């Protein structure tokens, strides 16, 4: 059986950096070396390029872009992406995969979200969900909130239905996504 | 046999002519040696571009329609409507922009720049036109115009035109790769305020809110099935001063239901600053009224 391509994602890469200034280049270079990569010049046939904001014009190498909205780039992460995210994305991009951060995907100038009444949680349901996120069992939730186990089960069921979730993990993930989309500063 | 008229050629020639006529408003902003962003030469002394893609910084180099490079300064940026204005240090030749409104199904030409003064063109269709809408950041946009065309990142912020050469507005990226147009009417309302005052005044309550369902047992008293729950307060902000606390659920603002966020936003326009509004809240199981004096939203 042939080795899947991702099996080789673990190796060291030759990365060329283009960034806005020397300081930024130095920061990124240090980060890359800490993950075992080699920093090379763009003329030295790198495996992958790491760029700020925009794909560089000599963009014939797979490129990971940090920040900006360059949707043509193979990889696109937020400007403040963590080192581990940059490392993972570089490895993926170098192997011909396209990488987008879930955070980047949410950007773009968008309309205010008018929530549907029947899918909104009540404050009590939100409390229950917070407790689920803390890893509490139904029994522990009942104790924390001073309500009966029966009532907790009733609320949990309602939370799952409103969020369209079938597991506790899924409910927590969906609620977090929704909270980010629906919270508004006025 | 009579020769078939070359209708496609005629269409193509018309597009070329229309694009050439529109060129005098197609500009760009150089972001680095290699990167640039689309822009509209909106007046002889000012460019308009897409706020969300404009990096931080006060001085910029503009590329004018004739290819010349002119330094400019950021006059102001309005995240709520995604409009940013750059004042040019040297006056350019005034463009001939005639605002027009979008029709669904009509052809549209979007323009960008290669960053060196040569224009780039995109042809597509007006995919959808909707009524006035509010952005996530609370700004009012005169119409929702969605285009069916491809746009490079470096072309965002440029002008879009109809086939008569009418200026529809500024192109921008919406959610999930949608290409939106900030209508000319919105640009014409926001850009002058940015150019003269550097900002667009907006009302501010100083609260982070999220919609919640009103608990069953309170629905009758509240007269609402949903409300906006206070998640956090800006210290010293209007809501904090009025005594709002996290967990309060706003039901209405001056008698307007808070069920729709856009209704609440309508109370927070530029003319609301200094005014007092009456909020109906659920607090601790009871419905209480609270007066809040709106102040101007501080700069982000």
C-alpha cells in the first residue's frame, strides 16, 4: 500500500519569507526555525513561501499568507495566527493542500445577523450549556444550579434541539460559533 | 447572401468604449512594493477604498488613473459602512462619476488597477439587489447589491459601473467570497463626513449584546419572545452609567421592540448623540424601565 501524502507532512521545509519589514522577517524566521524549518531566499527554490498580507509577485511557489484577504493564496491565516497554526498550515500548503482558518472564513463585510426566535436559548439554557462546556454531568449541573435532575434533562434536550446538535461536544461547538456571530457591540 | 452582423464584436466594442470612459476614476493604493488595493478617484482631491482591506497607517501612496503616483493621507475610515477616504496631497484631474442604481440581471463592469496605472476589467451581472441593510458593525447601507463576477484581492475597493457608464458604487468582499457593492449613495453620504471630520458620528450604548429567548414564565409580562441580553459593559459607558448589569435583557428601546437588531440600530444614528432613550429590561424576573443617555461611539 502506498504511503498517504500526509505521512510526509512531518519533515523539515525550506521556507522563503516576504514580510513588511526586517523585524517581522526576523520574528517569522525565528518561529520557523523553532519548528525545525530552514529559512531560504525566494531565489533558492523554496518548498513554500510565507508572506504578509499578500502573495508576493514571484508567486510560483505554494504560499501561506498571514492577514489580508488574498483569497487566491493556497494558505490564508489571520495575521495573529499562532506558531503551531503557521507550522501546520505551511506543511499542508507545501504538500499541495489549501488551508483556510475558520476565523478567516468568517471575515468579509457582512450583514447583521437577525436571529430566529425559535432557535434562541433562554438565559437558563445558556447557563446549562456553559456547565456542559465545563465538562459537568447532568447530575453535577443539577447540583451547581440547585435544580432537579429532571429539569436539567429537560433543558439539555431543548438546548440540543435549538442548536441542532446530537452530542454535548457538538452543542458546545455550535453555541460558541453562534455566540461569535450573534454578539454585537452597541 | 448578406453578411451576418457581428453582434458579439459590437458588444465587445461597446464594453471597451464604456470601460475607457470610466477609466478616469480607477485608482489604486500601493500597500507595499508588490501589493496594492483598488480605489476610486472620488473627487479631484480624494480617493475612496474598502476599509476592511486597508492596513493601518496614515500615509499612503496613491496610483492615479494616468499612472502617476501621489502621496496621500488617510482622512478617515468607517468600519460600519466599510468606506475609507484618502486625501491626496496633490490634486488630480476630477473624475466624471455619475451615480446610478443597480438593476438585477443587468451587466456590470468592475474596474481594478494593476498598481502601475494600467486598469483591469471584470464583466459580470448584478446578481441580486435588496433593500437597505445594516452591517455587523452597525452601519446602514442604502441597498444590498451582489455581483456575479470574479474579483482579485487587489481589485477590491474599485468602482463598479452599469452599461450606461453609471457608477453603482465600490466593490468589496462580503461573507463567503460574495462580491458586494457599497452603493454610490452610501459612499456619497459617508465619504464627505470622513473627509471633513475624519469620522462618522454614531450613537453608543457601550454594551455587548446577544439575542436570547425570553423565559416562558416571563413572556406575558414582557410582551416579547426574544430580547437582547447584556453580556458585558464598557466601563464608564452610557449603559454602565445608567446602571445596566450583565444578564439584563433589553426588550425595547423607546417603545420599539428589540426583536430586530436593525430596529435598535435605527435609534443609534448620528443624530442620537446626547439624547436620552428609555429601555425596557428584564432584570431579576421583573420588567423595569431604565433611562440611558446616548453618547458618541468612541473610535475603534
